[in-house]
C-alpha cells in the first residue's frame, strides 16, 4: 500500500501542482518557477521509482532465486 502511495507522488506533483506554481517569477537556477517545478518532479519521479523498485519484495534477490528454483 505504501509503495502505491509513493508511486502516486510524481503524478500529484506534476499534474496537480503546476497550477499552483504557474508563474514566471521567481527564477530558479535561471528557469521560470513552473519549469523548475516540472524539472524537479521529473528528477524526483526517477528517484521515487528507484525507491519503489528497491522496496518491492518481488524484486529482491531471494525472490528471483526462488523463482529460478521452482522452474
């Protein structure tokens, strides 16, 4: 359940957060705020998905070994 909630964060951040930061000022690293927000969430999406992958019990080394033994 927690993994699914983590996977929803990028969706919420990009689609639902953009209307709240839809302005040019302030500039963040030379980018308008809305562009910086989208870039931030693209990077965070990759990090969150890596975390979800690492925490998912189906992706552990032991689970892969068990599947190979059963085959």
